[in-house]
């Protein structure tokens, strides 16, 4: 693993963590909607700053 990757943390985001991590209300709404519908949210952080986040919605296949 290179030095740049050692500085980053990749983790699953819970409802409780989401309210602390995300500042923008629109993002919090999307994250909470996904988590309430059995989706998953992951975030990559560098120290306390969010580098990127992934929101996976649960979709019903027809």
C-alpha cells in the first residue's frame, strides 16, 4: 500500500455517523433515504475530511 492510501479511511456509514459526517442537508437526505430502504453508504475520509462517498440504493428487480 502506498503512502497516500495509508492516510485514507474507508468505512460503512451508519445513520448516526451520517449526521456527524455530512454537512449538506441534501446529502444527508439522500443518505438517510438509502439507509432507511436497506441501502448501504460508504465514505472515504482523509483525517476528518470526506474525500468521496458512495450511496447504494436497494432496488427491487422486476
